[in-house]
């Protein structure tokens, strides 16, 4: 009599056809499960990449908006300071010095920022 199956101990040979089929089926199922897991991981990575790209794009847009707003704020402050100087001069009030104008512009900026936050 020949050797028995080392898996089921009933069939002939090293591994009988039935046990070999089971092993191949199990390996196939494990490979399919692994493929599915890899596809899920790739999809998750793709979504992360998309979100990161979107976030980077939004960050660049925000930086551009802030840069533009920064210029506009400076221009607005300068314009307001000019209007205040014109008002002071038209009402024959002594014109403040450059440091006072800068201080006044800074105070106007703080007021505008505070109002925006509120």
C-alpha cells in the first residue's frame, strides 16, 4: 500500500486530489481577498491624493486672496489716512506728523479687522 495523504490521512499519495483542490481554493480565496484589500487601499490612497490636491489648491487660492486683500487693506488705509488729512486741513486743524498718520492708520486697520471678526 502507498503513502497516505498528509492532510486528510485517507487519500493516496502525498496530497490527494480532494485536499489539493481545497488548498488551491483556499489560496485562490486568499489571493482574491488580498487583491480586494489592495484595490481598497489604492482607492483610499487616490482619495487622499485628491483631497490633498484639493486642499493644496484651496490653500493657494486662499494665499492669493489674502495677498490681494493685504494690498487692498493697505490701499484702503492709505486712502482713509489721506481723507483724514484732507479733513483736518480743510477745517484748519493742524496736520499730524507722519508717525501720527501711521498710528491713525494702524488704529483704523484694527477697527476694521475687529468689525470683520464680529
